[in-house]
C-alpha cells in the first residue's frame, strides 16, 4: 500500500502492492535497519508535507473557486 500522491517510491518512502504483507514487512524492516535511509525518508517526508500546509491548501482552493466562478459566469 501507500499513497503514491504523497510518497515518492524510494525517495520519501516505499510503495508496495496493496495486500502484499510480506513486501510491506520487508520494506519496513529495511527502513528500520538502514538508519541513513530512514533519516533521508524523514527529511523528504517533512519537505513533502509542506505542500499540504493549511495556507497553501486554502490558497489553492480559493484560486480554483475563483477560476470556476469566472468560467461559469463568463
């Protein structure tokens, strides 16, 4: 599993097929054993999370609504 919209495979985490428990467990163990990769994933995850800060999300929605209103009303 994993969210491909949020996780970049091998950069900020690992993705695996839904329901593949063995693959998920293997990747989790790999992360726990590889401290440098774990640190890198944490740093990348933090940077990726900035895309979802409330101010940015609100601004994006406002722009979307303005554009939709303009296109609808002409």
